C-alpha cells in the first residue's frame, strides 16, 4: 500500500501505478483536467508513463468554461 496526497487529502492505493491508471481507478474521466505531480504540471501524453510513488502529491484540476 502506498500513500499519496491528492488535492490536499491523504489517499492510499495498493501499488505504484501510472497517472492514467490512477485517474481511471479514481473514476476521473473528464477530458479537460490538468494534473500536477509534486508541483510539476504533466502533459497529457505523460499520463501513461509517469508512475506515482509513495509520498507523491497530486493536484488534479478540472477545467471549466465560463466568463463574461
């Protein structure tokens, strides 16, 4: 079991996994999201390569439209 901090909250997952797998297992399927791992914003094409490890911090933000 590894422990991550996701959007400021502790979260446990059974093993290291890619960001893409983490998002899938977390039910995050929104196409317009941004993910930062340990303060570094990831490009979408990195989600299948970057592996989250014990102690990592993830910030996941959903983009929303609007304005005036």
